[in-house]
C-alpha cells in the first residue's frame, strides 16, 4: 500500500504541476494548461525557464512601424506556494522575467534597428479553486481523484520592466494591468478538459512615445486545453486561445487596432523525480487581425519542496 500511495502521489503531483515559464508571453496570449489542478497545501515551487520568441511580438499596431521582425530571448525566475483558504486549495505565485530583444523594421519608411535587454514587467497571481479541489495535506493527497473543478484567478502585472519613452519598442509596458479569470477543469479518465475566460484591464501609459498618453480598452480572452495523462506523472496538452478587444487610443485619438486573434500550442511535462520536473512548450499564431504573427518555444525546470514532501 505504501508503494502504491507513493506512485499515486508522484502521478498526481505530476498532474498538479503548473509551470510558470510562459510569463513573458504577450498579455492575454498565454497558454497555460493545468492552472486549476489541485496540489497538496504547503508546497513551495521554484522555477527557472528560458523562452525564444520571434516575429511580430510586442509591437503596438498603432505605431508607425512596418516590416517588423523582433527576436526575444527571455529567462524567468518564479516562486509559488500552495495554500489552504477556508478549506479550498489555493496558490500564490510571483514571476520575474528578464529579456534580450533585438529587432528591425521601418519607422515612417526609414530602416531602424533596436537592441535592448532588461527586466520585463513582473507578475503576481493568486488563484483559488472554489469547487472540486479541497485543500489537502501531502499524506491525504494520494486518495484524491479529480472530477470537476471550478476556480478563479486574479493576476496583477506591474510596470517594473525596461522602458524608454523615446523608443517605439520596449520590453516593459510602463503601466499596470489586472486580469480576473474564471475556469473549469473536468477529468474523464486519462483526459482532462479545461476552459477559462478572462478580461484584462489596463491603466494608461502617460509616458508614451513622443510625450503622448496611450490608453487601451479591455481585452477579452478564452483559452482551452485538451490534456492527456500518461503513467509516471507525464502529461501532454493541446492548447488554444482566442482574444479580442484591446483597442488603443493615443492622445484621445482612437486607433483601428482591435484584436481578434487566435493561437495554438502544445505542452509536455516530464517529471524527473519526486522533487523536480521539466516542461517543454511551443505556440504559434493561428489567425489574427493584428499583432499575433509570432512563434514561441521554451523550456522550464521546476523544483518543489516543503509541505512534508
């Protein structure tokens, strides 16, 4: 029985792991499977990751930029802890990305290039599962079997990244954003189906290029995941997202840049041992009205400790 419980714990921990390495993805375009998976309370997670993004990423369609190609190498450090909130499983995490950006393009018809590195905007997130995922200690967790989970997430992104108001392309955004999200996760044997809807609100960037004020409307997003669980805690996912809205206004002048984009991707999680796991991920633009023509690949290493592990 002890051996069986140890195998179940490793398998369920493998199911529960949600790596944070996608933090540098463009806002509202993240593809993060297993956000609502349960995990034992009191666990701590440390994540180090690397991602590579290339294409029309991070370019504001309201800017006088054409023929743009940008390449971003990003690293991420993240910490997360699972919590017990009134008997419900919850999680707090903080993500700090650093990026190296190089790009070329035309500004009002003139060739320009840009090379810069620095911190991207940090992110803090709090999630709680409202139904179907009780807060369980490590010794009780092996008997848990997921059915239907309903949860919610509140994410805050702070203007802590590199930003130069004299440049059109930057790593940081020089503004706050807040994203509440509601999601469901349903397990059907080895298959788990997830769906989550979110809205993102933005504060104004009052130090936009040329001394302008840039406003952005609310962005709406919907993402889904088809996850298959293999033995020994390995899982793979097909991911997709659709997002719309986000029109911008510069100095009170509305721009015709409403987003209506979709992306698809894949994720593979590989447990190394009881304490460590690796995640590989990739995504690409499927369709888009503006700003979705980029590809992303990445890898992350996660280690977990505490909570009686």
